[in-house]
């Protein structure tokens, strides 16, 4: 298997797998890496020198002793400061003299099978035979600092991953001011930037705008990847849509402060970079030390945004998520948060558990409020011992009861935080982030533990372990409910304060590693006030994320549509909740709530003890249907069909890998009078399969009747080109408009397709 070609004479490197090509070379005079092409696969050749674009322009600064070596217009791989280039660099180092002038020259390369883990950080993985890694070694001319650029290309996916490592082999310390995970210069500015923006309760809103001259960026400065921007962006051809056109997607496997920056220069070259945010970042690279960036994942698609998303979905599901969870059925849960908030006791929980059992739900999650004396959000974080007032028989008794009822048991923690007036807070003020003599803000009445201090991580692990060892727990919800606005660690020297944010996130990863090493079967769902840390790095540990505290079905259309740009449905936490909805006060039907939550991990978050007999029957049916459908939903190919950002409707569908089954979700937000005819073109079906189209998933006797089915069946090409028809056919059924049933606002339909065999 050759996925990496090297033209030895010209030192041209070509990564290609038949789907994508990525080509760069070593510039012969200055020994810098020059980017030549990134896009759809082209065939390899012995010489790519025709791709070199070199102009001598009057205003250029030139390398000393040379007249054609300005880097100002050269498309590069990882530009550094101090090399005649005026654009933002991807690497900047401060040297002992205080200068920041670097010059990294190519030294050598190696090609390895498979790919290696980045120590201490979540990384995508691959079998030896399924990927190849190219490592390029460069060395600084002015110091003994070495730079390693790693590129992995995968056999099966149009994906290249990148990261960079700096090693200080000299005697003197240097400071790394910025080191991006990837940087590429593309030869045109004819793209649109697509990214996800938001806030608490309205995460992952899709934004799309044209590139313009100058700098555009997305970032986080909050200590977490954040609700505000996701560490992801895509550059799309202006004509690219969900189903067609070229799209380049970039995603960072990182949970902390990040920067995604796009700079268009005056020659219309687009420099894009993604990595740790240089804001508040400065890493002391001591003699003998190395520093590795997080991994960046680049996806190429020539089948529009759906093509990009499907690659991210299957790549993250198969090469990032813990393998045991990649395709394992996720339990349908009942979470007590919106049912009780902090106000519960054993009797209340018993009633919820009994009803969950009756509804055939599989996992009961006890959310916030079970520990210390936590009756509101102003106390007890950091005291992870059970509240004897609420649970006099302890957690184990509760866990046993739940397991006896045939359900699994899940428990909420917020490991990174501490409340005032706890023993932890009083005894270890040095474990708090922030300056002891300056304003140390609280957020949701709580303080952030300095997870850069291994002792603090160890203490939280000790407390969690005490609970997990005593109580059988199957699922853990790891929450994080505030950001960091005063990054200072009493534990670090003054020169190291620029390391606080990154060390914090490394500490978060450490606790995840410790937990999973001790409890490898644990299913973890990550959460940060909803989707405040929905990123690939946490997916590595926690295969599902609570996508938003907004559980309203209409709002969720946008949130889940946006999240699906990168994250697989098996990772998008989605619940059917109470009405009127607790975030927006909207009343939607149980059906609409189910039909939206179905395209995610699925569960319930409402007081099920208050349901009517009819509602219970409806939920029981939903649970049964989801159990039958979840294999398809979590492992099929997802297609977005109609965007809720641009219309009163939304639609999406999942198709099984063998194309024999599909589920379509169609949603209309507001009712319209005297409606227009609507057709919904489907995607991803097999042209010549005949599909039975039904509002029911289950195989009934009648479904077995092939003759009957033949009449109702429609071919894949018909469904993809004509589409599903939503207007009704009244031939021979003369009926007045007024007599027709009106659907009202917030209408939804699930449509099930099943290939039937010819008779
Ligand atoms: C956050 C989470 C919620 C819930 C509460 C508990 O807001 O996103 O799902 O767990 O905390 O305090």
C-alpha cells in the first residue's frame, strides 16, 4: 500500500489515496516547505515543478544573498516568523535575546505505516495497514530547536490529519508563542467560510459567509472549546450545497482555547490555520523538552456538505471514539433533571424509576443534586459524598434498586469545579484557578479547580473512585458549567503563566484517562452547560455529548442540524422533555419531540410519573420504535435535506450502509394556510431498489404481502428525483378545504423506507 509518494530528486511529497491529493515540496534554496496542491486526487507523477508559482515583485523582502527567495508570496506548509513573509505565522518562538526570528530548514523525512498517538492528548487512531504517516524534520538555523510535522493519510477516508512537535535539543530555554496544528496556503480566495456559532441554549448555529481580504477568525478564549464557536470550519466553493460541490472541512481534536484563522492576502492567496489560540498562550520549552500540538483533521469532499459530514461521522465514529462504543447500541435514558431539578428524595426517584421500567426505558440518570447538601446551584461541588437527607439509604441502595428493575444506572458529576464553604475549598485554596489577591470571578456560584495541578486532579479522582468503587455505575455524565476568565496558577512560575489554559485541559484529559483505565466499561456523556465543550477531543473519551440545555423540539432542529456538520448522530445527546418547554415555553406534541430526538442518542427528561395513560402508551411505542431503529440511526449515513436555517421546514434522513432501509424526518415549524405542493427529494438510496414507504417502522403481516407492497412501493431513483410528495391526492375524494384536518404548528413526520424483494 503506498499512500505517500516521494520524488527523491525534487523532494516533492504527494499524499494520495485515490480520493484526495496533498502535495508539497522542499524549496531548494531556502529549504522551506512549499504547498503545491490540496484537493481531489490527481495521479502521481515524477515531477510537480509546473505547480510552482514564483514571481519577483518590486516590494518583496528577499532572503539575504538571493533575489528570488521572498516567502511573501510562497504558499507554505507551516510558516514561521522572521522569513520575509508578512502574513500571520503558524509558529513563533521567543529566543533568549528577546527576538522572535526563526528559520526552519528541512532536514529529512520518514514514512511510517499506521499512526502514532500524541502523548497525553486524544488522537485519532488507525491500524498499521490502514494509514501511512509522513514525518518531516526541520531544524532551526539559529538554535537547536527542531520541528517535526506529521501528516497521516488514511486508506479509506478522504482525510489527512496533522500535528506539529517542537523539541528543544539545545541548552537554553525558549518560549513558544504560537504553534498551530495546521496551516495551509490555498491558491484562491473563492470560498465561503462555514462555521458553527452560538451561546448557551443555542449552540451550533450554522453561519456561512464569503471570504474577504484580510483576516476572518473563529476562536475560544474561555478555557473550553465553548458554546460560542466550535473548533471546526469549512471552506466551500460558493456553489457548494448539501449535495454537490467542493468543501474542505477542518476540525481540531482539542477542548481548550483554539483559533481558526483565515487570511486572504492581496494576491488572493488564502492562508488558513487551526490550533491552540495564541491568546494568553506562551509555553516555556526547556532544554530537552518537547511540545506537541493537538491533532487537526482535514476532510475533503466533492459531494458537498453532506459528503464532508459523512466523512467526519464515520471517521470519528471508527477512528476516534472508543472502539467498544463505536457501534454499540446506546441505552435509552430517563434523566431526572427537568423532572425534579434539585428537589428530589428517594420516594420521588422510586416513582420515576418504576415508571421508566414500565416505559421500557433502559437507563436511569440521576443528575445534579445527589451530593453534599446541594439544594441549589450554590453549594457542594467538590464534596462528592452522597447527601444523606435526600438518599438516606445511600447510592448503592439506589443503584441496586435500579439494576433490579432491569435498568442501568447513571450519575452526574462536575469534576472540575468547587463551591465555597466545602472542605476542598477551605483546605486547598491553592487549588483554585485565579490570583489569590485579585478578583476571582465565580460563574454559577462556583470556582474552577486548577487541573494543571496533578494533586487537584488526584483528589477529585480519589473522591470519584470512592463512589464508583462502592456503587455499580454504568454511565457517567461529566458536566462543566463555567468558563475561565482569570487564568493564573499559584503553582506555576511567573514565566509559565501562559501555560495555564493548556495545562488545565491536559489535566482534564488526565482525569478522563484515569477514570477509563479504572472503569473501562463506563459510558461517559460529556456536557458543559449543554454543548459548551462539544468537540472531538472529548468524543475520544465520551462517545456522546449533551448537545444543548435547550430541549425544545423546534430549537433542536437547528442545534442538531448544526452539530451534524461534524458529529455523528450517535454522539448528539437528544431528549424528549416537558411542555411547555422549560427554555422557551413552547408547546409541541409528544410526537414532534420524539421525531426530533430520534436523530440523536435519544432519551427522556421529564416527569414521567405525571403522564396520562395515553401519553404513556405513546412513549412506550416511541421507545419500542427507537429500539428497532437505533442501529440504523447510529450507524447509517446521515443526509441533511432541508435546512431549518433558511425555511419554515427542516428535513433529514439516515440510510443504512446496504441502502435497504432509511428513515426520513420531515418537520414544518409553523402551519401555513392553503399550502403549496411540497416534494422532498431524498438522497443516498439505490436507484433500482423498490422501497416500501410507510409511516410505520414495524413489519406487520400486511407488510409481508409483497403484492400489496408492490403497489405502494417506489423505486430509489423515483424517490431521489421526484421525491416524497406531501400534498394530498384527493382524486375521487371530493372534500371541502374546511373539512380537511389541519396539522397546526410544529408538525413532524417520520417516514420509513424498506427495500422489498421483487415478486
Ligand atoms: C447543566 C447541564 C444540565 C444539568 C445541569 C445540572 O446545565 O447542561 O443538563 O445537568 O447542569 O446542574
